[in-house]
C-alpha cells in the first residue's frame, strides 16, 4: 500500500486588528467583547482590508518560495452555521495571493537522531481568509452559545500538495512551517491557542494505481496528535480495504483520548459553497520596485521587493550558521532551534565561558533541557540563567571542580535560591582536592581494601580500574579529578 498525505493549514495572522474590521484580536477575552458591527454582519457594514495581514501573507509566501500574484481576488464561500453570522466567509478561491511554493523539512531516519534526511513538500497556494466565530456547547443545559470574538480574525490558509506519506513527515513539515512563521512574525502559531490548525487529507492505493478515496481529518491542534492521527488513519484505511470494505469520502475528527479518528460527516453529497466574487472588495493589487508608479503614496501600497529585502534569516539558514560557527552536529542545531529561545541561551553561554561550544552543547541538551522538560518549563522560565550556567562551566574548565560536582551545583542552582556557583561550591565544600599527598593516601587506602580487584588488574583486566576510580571519587565526594586519580592508581599498581 502507498499512503498519500496532503495538508491544509490555517495560521492566524499576528495583527492587532481583524482582517476586514478594526476590532481588536486577543486570545481568551470575555465572550463577544471584541465584535464590531461588521463582524456581527449588521446590514450596511462594509469590509476594509487590513494592510498588515496582506504584508504577513506576502512575507510568508516569499519565505515558502511562492510566486506572489500581483493581482488577487476575494470570493464569498457560502455555508450556514451558527458562528458564521453573514452566512458566508470571505476567502480567495479563484486567484489567491501566493502560489507554487515549496517547503523543505528534515526528519530523523533512526532513533539516535544521528541521520537526518531532508524532504520537500510543494505548496499549492496561500490564501487570505477570515476566521469564523466559536460555538460553545453546554451539554448540561442542552444549548449552544456563540462567541464572535474570533469571527473575522485574519487567517492564511497554506495548502500543501499530497507529497507526504506518514505522520512523521506531516509533523516535521508542520513543525518547520511553525518555526518559519514564528521567525517571520507573520503568525505566533501557538497551536494550544488555535493559532495553527491542521486538516490532513489521507488516502491509500496500490503502487501504479490511481489515488484512493481520501478522508479529511479536521482541526488537529497539536503536532504530536497530527502524527498519531495520520498514522492511525492510514492503518484504518488499509485494514478496511484488506477486509473487503470501502473508504468513504468523509470528514473525521481525531479523538486524542482514544487515539483514533471518528466520523463527523460524510462528503458524498458534495457541499455546494456557491462561490461568487466578493462585490464589496476590489481586486488586491500588489507592486514591485519596477511596477511601482512614481507618484504613488507608499503608505497605500504593498511593495513585494521591499518585503523581500527585509526577510530575516529562516530556520535552515540559522541552523547552518550554528553548525558552521560553533562546530556542533547538525542534529543538535535542530534541537537548539526547536525549543523557543534555546539557541539564544546557548550562544549567550558560549560568549561568557572559556569552554568549547561542543562541550557546552552537551550541558545544555543533556542537563539543562532534561531539567526543563522534567518541570514542564520553557527556556525563558529557566531558574538557571545563561550567566549562571556559564559561571559554573568556567569553574569546571579551570579544573576547580569535577564534572560530578558540577552536576551537583547545577542541581542546587535549579532551586533558584539566588546563590552563585562559587558560593555553592564553597558552602558544600565541592572544590577539587589539589593536595597530591592527600589524594595518594586515599588511592592507597582504596587499593588496600580491594585485593580481588587489584589482582584482576594485575592479571590484565584493565576495565576493573574504573571501579577503583569510582571508589576514590566516592571517598572524596566527587572532589577528585578522575584523570589525576587514574594516573595515581596506575602508578601505585605498577610499583
């Protein structure tokens, strides 16, 4: 079986006001507190296009290698639902703002994250459209309440071609798109707040045969759930067909608690949206430097070239720069960028410490990140600042403390009691023992107490030496330098 996956992604545009009205955009505001007459669809109200939303769509189109249409059109898409007061949505069905782009994304092909493979998905189009309101179902009173705060909020719909074949690919593509949108500032793309919603179209067919009947899994609001929903749906369709059943062209929802997709409504009777040109909006005309009329007021037009010049470094460029500048592994650059604020944290630590970046990355990815995940904190909420971590790594680099002691100090710093690494080292007496005589005595005591191990080492089993080093470390409570301890033990054993 060959699975085929295509995605439609709705990204909420970062703007202060809605797409066609002056109402404010704000998450979790009191119900119906951000609704203008136009949003409520009162007769006689007219749409006024928000320039910021147009610029955000152009910027996103350029970042996704799209052709920007200098002339695009608005259409009405009719359907009747309680949270759509006008009975239609203003969208761009015929000529959208951007077409024919591509998005490159990378994913791991083994569990160790050591082999990355880069794939590309084609972008069919990006269109501007308004969001609908929100229906809140109150089961106890058997009624539905409508909140129109979201009605009219600007969306970009990114339509991807069916170029993917599993949940992991779909998840990696959406994660890369999310990073691009956040880098551009065109959308905050926080899935938990509904700012990025994914519809997945899934079908399966035998090699060489035409595509199978597809189902659409609607409104997936987390990247993890997206991977699960797509993989479940592929498996369900294969089992259905192998058991002699048929796949219905239907809309399904993903139930995250049960981990499966469930039918919502069928699409057999093709819904007629009765598209028509939006009579209250003229065509959207964009310019580039060549086509910009000389006497035009710059405030009243959108110049594609002006936006292109101001595009920031995209995630793939940032990753390449991190690898080149610090000599870190490519897969580490992905982790640094995937966690919001982590690459800045890493660069700040590198600037303030003498430790090599390759060693710093280990402390950040293995120690700091696992602490953050354990306590469900973001990088910005970390009680250990980049300054404190750099301080700690400097003590380690100057051989004032051992790696074991450094981990202990990090644990203390995590408590956020406002102490510096040096104060913790002094308070807990974690400094390395520099007195060689004292260390020699401890090594001798360990050798005297471990006759069997000493005999094994002398018989040629050098692995046992690690046990002796560990015992010395325990006796000194992590205050001895393992390299020096190894040298002293070897010297004493050869006497």
